[in-house]
């Protein structure tokens, strides 16, 4: 299906060059989908870790549950290679 855009209020079909440029933009966006998804996962993981950092200070003793929770958060991206895997991550429950 041909794409169109408005020029001076008139709907005009894309030229072949405009179609090719738009296809290239869409391909570039699609190719970056995993990078965007894994960055979002890492950002959430980092926020969750930061929320428990105070427990890992030298004057605190981490419980084994909290140690496991933090380890699971750090390892959450291991083996994740697709957008679908990023979207289906099961986040550990904070003790």
C-alpha cells in the first residue's frame, strides 16, 4: 500500500525515493527493538537494586533472602536475547 503525506493540504503519494527512505527508517527502528527492550529491563533492574543498596552497606547484614533477591536481579538479563524474552521476564519478589 502506497504511503501518502500532505503537501499544502493535498494528499500526495510518496515518490519511490521517499518510499525507500521510509522503509530504511522503519528497518532501522525495527533493528533497534531489542536494544530498547533490554535497556528498559536494565533500567528497571538498576532501580530495584538501588532501592536495596542501603541494605548492602558494611554496617548492615543482608539476610539470605535479600542476598538471593539481589543476585536474581543482577542475573535477570542472563540468556535474554529477544524482545519477547524481555517482555516476559518474571521479576523476583522483594523479601
